[in-house]
């Protein structure tokens, strides 16, 4: 892929970084965390130059992975790209469920196909490639599981040390995959924001780079590829609505940025999908802020949900999520754990599609939106299945058969 390159080393199209709240400019090619205002930095490109250098039809001849969008990504030197095979993820129609509901197109973007089994690979492939490019040798992050797994994998591949802190009830498979892929991992008796504090406080004594969600500028660029890919897969169009399971919101913010960049390039028009932030009723800070008309979302106390990936009590990019939701004429919606569990089972049984719990939350939110009329049956919607369903606990299946006795086949029905 990268060897037969259209990609000889050359300047990227990055012009600068920009504070997402105050607009202050920061130099590219330097190590940055949050802006001085304590908010995420966004990567800016010379889009006129990109437009002159590449057309959307040029993409057709490239590999089917997200590095095909390299003009819109920040890595400068090919040798710094850390890759584990970031395939373009398929769009899978839930046709049986669609028929059951009398609905139009329900499309799942199946992010479980990515390396490490979740869309965290997109963000971390970029963040770790940039960490390599900027000479970082030690990183740390808080995680609910999947981000830590992706960090561990990409860092080990890049020869970078990684330290990971997760809540002590993080799914067992996540903690073990993190350890197996070479990170040092600790289970902490707290939530992800408590783990985040350990990472922040450890910066000085440990000398690590804090690679937490939105606290470095490049994970958004990786997650942005979901929007680029989706538009390309839909023939340079966007759906009517996107249901996104929202924790830190990196993907929602990234896709919103992607659509703006694509429009500036003239690759898509002005139409935007409704961006719908999906949370659980047990942890819904963005939903509350959306309903209260606020620009920021205070910490959600006693956060709990079976969808661990969206158990994020506070998000440093809260205002960016809320802006995208509002500008797109979308909304934020909370679903109960019971609805998530029901959606999880129903989609698996009816369409043979094993969602992850957070992906199931988007289906539950879609169904709730049909009921309350915020989405119409004719809308073409995209649900994000952010990780492989195989990573999560499933209901027991214990039926046993004794092969030493005659088998009553009629009883198997
Ligand atoms: C991280 C994660 C989310 C939330 O993604 P953000 O972009 O951080 O909001 C949802 N589901 C799963 C499975 C995750 O790992």
C-alpha cells in the first residue's frame, strides 16, 4: 500500500492549528495539547491547495483504506505512518428490521471491522503517527476500554511506550487486550474522568504525553475519516441523519469537520445530515445541556450504563458536540439500558448483526425517534456500530445434549 506510493514525502496541506473556542492560531509541526483556553485544537488545511492537487475521482485508484484521504490528514512523512490495516468499513443495511418497522433505509456503518475491533483505531492511528512524527516516546491515556486497546496496539507497533488507566469495571476483554498488546494498564476505582486526572497529574513526574480524547489535536483528524468515507461510499452524498453514540464526541465532531472540508473542496454540496448524539439515560450530560439550551455540559454524577463506551460524565469538547448537533438541526437523545439491551438482541436475531452495546444504543435511539416523530420512516439513516459485538458479554446459551443416549430430534425444534 504505502510502498507503491502516490505519497512521496512532501509538505502536507496543514497550515496551522486553531483553538476551537477562541480561534487563536498555533503553529503546525510542534507538540501541542489543549489550547491556552483549555479547549481542543483543530487542524486547519489549505483547502484551495488540496482542491488543486486532487479531485475526488482520483481516489478511485487508491487502496481501500483511510490513508486514501491523505491530503486531508496531517502526517507529513510516509515513514511515520503507523498502520495495522485501516480498512474502509462496510455499510450494512438492516433490511429485516427496516421491513418490520415499515421504514426506509437503515444503514449501519460497521466500525467493528477496524484493527483492534473498534473505531478508536481511526483516532489512534493518526494520534500515534503524529506522536511518532513529533518525536514522542511515552504516552498515557484514560479509557473505557477500546481507546486503550487501540493506543496499546499502535504504540507497540511504533515503538512508543504506553500507560493506560481504566475504570475497574471496564470489560475484561478490553483490559486484557490492552495488556496483551504491550501497554502498562491499571484498573482504577473510579470513572474515566478520575482516570483522566491521574494521567494529567502524572505528566510531570512521568514525562508522558497525554493522549486523552481531544486533549491532543489529531484523534479528531482520524475520526474525521468516518465522514469522508461515508460521503464517498454514498456516492458523494450524505444521509438524512447520523446516529452517533456519544462519549467524548470525537467522531461526531470529526465528521462535522469532514463535511465542512468536503463542501469547501466542492466534493459534496451544502446538505448536511442531522447529527444525533446518542447517550444513555444513566449518563446523558450532552442530552441535558442540549435540552437546557446550554453551550457546555456539567459533570454527570453517578454515571452508569451497560454501554461502557459512552459512560463519559464530562467532555472537554462538549460545546463542539452541541454546536454540530444544533447547526445540523439534529438533537441529543438518551435511551435506557433496557432499550439498549432489547435492541442488541433484536437486531442480532432479526438481521444476524451482532452490534456492540453502544451501536445497539443508536438503534434504540432511532426507534425512539420514529416513535416521537423526530425522524420519519422515509429518512435514510446511518447508525454507527462503533465496535465489534464479539468483545462484549452475551446472554448465556447452555442447552446440552447427551450423545450417549438416543436423541429425540423432535425436541430440538
Ligand atoms: C469510544 C467509544 C464510543 C464513544 O466515541 P466518542 O467519539 O469518544 O464519543 C462509543 N462506543 C464505543 C464502543 C467506544 O469505544
